[in-house]
C-alpha cells in the first residue's frame, strides 16, 4: 500500500520522553504524527526522565513494547543532558527522534556558542512576571465564564459571545492558559434574540466582542449529551438559536468564527490573529 493512500496500516506506539513535563515534546511530536493519518498511534508520555535510573526504566518500557508488538516503536525525546540522551538513543530498540540533537546542534553551530543545556526552560518559572500574569488570566477567565460576572469586563482583552455549548468556555481557558490572554465569555440567549439586540451589560465592550458559532447538527449532538431529549438539545431549537445568534452578530458587526470542525488551538489562534491580540508563549 502506498503511504497516504487512505487505508489503515494498524497501530504504532509512540513514546514521548522528556526530562520535564513532556508538554513541548508532545506538541511537536503530535504535529509530526498528524501527517501520517493512515496509522493509529498509541501515544505514551514518560515525563521527568531526569536520572540514569529513570532513563533505564524508560529504555526498558520501550524495549518491552518493541518485543511485545513485533516492531520498533517510535521515540520522540527532549532530554537535555547529553549523556542520558545518548543512552536513550543507543539502548532503545526504536526509531529515535532527539529534538535537542536535531535542533540545538545546528543552532549552536550557527550562533557559534554552546547552549545552556538547562532542563525545563520551556515550562519553568523563568519569568515570574509572565507566570503570574498567566495565573491572573486563568482566574479572570473562570470568574467571567458564561456571563457569571460583568465586573471588571473593561480589563478583558476579548469577550467571546455565542450560544450555549459552542466552545466559549474551553476557548477562554485555553487563551488564558496558553497565551495569558484575559478572556471573558457571555452567552447569547433566546431573550436576546427576541429583543434583537446585545445584552446591555456587554454593549460598552462592543469593540472587544468576538463571536463563536457552530453548525446546528453538531450543537444538537453536544447538547444531547448534556441534556438528552430536552428542548434545549432539540435539532429545531438548535437551528433557531444558531440562526438568530448569527443574524444578531452580523447586525452588530461582530467578527465571527465557525468552531464546528476546528480544534481549540485553531480557534484560539484565529481569535488572536483576527482580534490583533499580542500572543505570549509560556
């Protein structure tokens, strides 16, 4: 079978091995794996592999998997320590992609200097101001979730609006956690559609509003899981709410994004770009 032909090729196990949380290696590794959608990848993260003993344990787990499955797993590693990283590359029966070997060495050559080889730089608290700004953004998103409070909305950098269950809450929290953005979210309700205008409490912040919408069938499926066989989840009711919410946002000239087929990362990044918000990577 030719790669990319659309047929399934079975399961392959992928290990993300890191001397810290594993978040960075997971993000990059998963981006690479999405290019091979004919495989079913079993993902295993081994974080805090930061001593020779833990390296030995990780090697054992990988090799046991190789033996049990009859073919080599894939190891994507981000261990900073050169000796421990070399042990993984040498001892595992796997295809090993060492992110520091791939990227740091060329950078050292170009910059003509050795890297610090300090573990945990990408997710440590190297910048206390940035860390606490992110914590404040998360607290702000929680306090202003689903219209729970309109106090201090003037401090919001963006206010997401849309019908219930269209993705406002997870997007607000992701913006806060990943980028330190103070995001509030506010539901549009049947009362607003009858009045044919925005809720009075968010009118002063019109310039910060960003609308989320969703296909009615998908909204029905999401709501059906939450409140089965309810009017709230009925397809006709979902169609009505989506239609009225979109019409209201168009009348009010609010930028709008359909979340139906988009990941939370895509939604958040699109909002940052279209709302011209300054992004901070933590």
